[in-house]
C-alpha cells in the first residue's frame, strides 16, 4: 500500500526566527539609558546661560536622535518580548536587571520633555505639546508601576542581601521624580483652574514619594560602600546614578516655582519659590560632594582595568540632571556661580555622551554588545559589564 510522502519537517521555532529577532535576545531594559542620556544633552543644553551660535539647532538635532533611538528600542524590545519571553521573564526575576525597567519610564519622559523644550522648533508647538502629553502620560504610568512592582519583586521573589546594595536599586524609585520635573511645563497648556492645579500638585506628590523612597535606598548604598568595599569594576560607573534623584529633584522644585504663580493660591506659590532655593542649594551641594566621591571611585577602577560597559551611560543622564538643577538655581538665586557650575557640568556631560556613544556604536557593529554571555564565565566581559546577569550589557 502506497502512503503519501511525508512533508518536510518544519524548522524548529527557535531557528525559524529572522536574524533580527535572534539578535535582540540579550537586549535588556538598560538599553533605554542610551535614550535618556541622549535626550538630556538636548534639554540641558537648551537652558544654558550662554547661547553660542548653532547650539539651539544642535540641541534640536540631538533631541531628534533621541526620538529615533526611542522608537528603535521600543520596536526591538517588542521583538524581544515576542520571541524571547523566557529571557524577558528571567530579566524580571533577576535583581540585577529588573531595576532597569525604570529606564523605560525615564526614556519616555525625557524624550517627551525634550519635545516641548527644543523639538517644537522643528515640529511646531501643537505637535510638541501632543507628543509630550502622550509620552508624559505613558512614562508616568510606567514609572509609578515600576516604583511599586520592582521593590515588591525584590522583597518576595529576589534574594538579595545588604552587601549587594547597588545604586541601580534607585532606578525604579527615581522615575516618578523625572515625571515631577517634566510635568510642570505642561501645566500652562491645560485649561486654567482645577486642571492646572491638579497636574502641578500631582507632580509635587510624585516629587515627595520619589524623594522619600530615595532617602530609604541611599543609606543602604552608602553603607555598602563603607562596609563591603568598592563596587565591581564594571559597576563602578553606576555610582553616578545617585546624582539622578539629587539633580532631578532640584530641577523639579525650580519648575514648580516657575509655574506656581496663578496656578495655586498666593501663599503656596510663594512657598514653592522659597522651596526652590532652600531645598535646591543644600541638595546641589551634596550632589557635588557625591560627584567627587564617584569620580574618585571611577579613577580607581580605571587604574585597576575598568573597560567600557553599558554602565558608562550612567555618566550621562544623572550628570545632565545636575546641569538642569544648577540652571534652575541660577534662575532663582541670580548667582553667577550656578551658571558656571551648569556650564562646567554640561561640558562633562557632552564629553561623557560622546565617549559612551562611540563605544556603543563600536560594540553594536562588532556584535559584542548583543552577543550571548560566555557559559561559565563569572567575570565581566569587555563591552557588556556582565556580572551575575545581563545588567551591564
């Protein structure tokens, strides 16, 4: 008896993927730091006290680049979740990777804020407001979700000890502070009355929740440095992440004071103006202290052989928030010293961004940054910053 020829065996699902789907298997949420670090170059540069020819155009071009990066990463991460859900779930259950989901929220917020700050020059005010409103809403929802979900996972699913405390732990709780700083520019575009006051006070509430959560986390990070010694070489740049909540909160109180008149009652609007100085000055002082401490650790790590890792993007966005914080203090105090700090830190920011960007492009071209970790290798690999997970990749 003749039987029908058996059809060719189908390709296994894993090998049926196109190369572009396979390439994103090890693409973690930390890659959104490239978007944050690029967007802050644009927004911080636009508010500098000096206006060299071409600066505004350059900042707008950098913002456009950050928008393109965001769209590309959203697409790549969608492929990641579509084709590599096992790896995506593993990231959520890895205490070294899960906090980086805060970077998604901050990337959305940073690009949205940049649209209103400089993007309007190219796309128009109406389109900029609409884009900012969408990205601000999405980023805020993601940020508040991550601020609850990641600490919850750390408590009930992750197994971490005090000796593992890392500045990376700050990422989920800092995201609402970015919303607090970037929400006030949208206030004047809302109808007068309740809508404007609601948004302003909602931003103030997010400022409070993020600040208090940071005050809980930061002592653990500092205590770990004093009792357990320096961080691993590849993770040393993450010490700069501490600057994020410091600079961003200083920026936020300055933005509150900028928009409060006419939005909240006179005594409270005046209170925001006072808060901008009485809070911002000491916090910026501590930020400069931490900048010195973190720089000393990085210099030490470099001497001990620290090579490029994706953690180098920690040199960008946190420093940028200190630039915007110094710019806010310059506006509200009138002191030239803060203008000088803003300009100096912006030079550092641009240099750090250029360095991280060049190395990242090289790693992508060579394929090293998206390659699978070598089995059985506990040491960090060059270009990935891998320790016990893909966090530094």
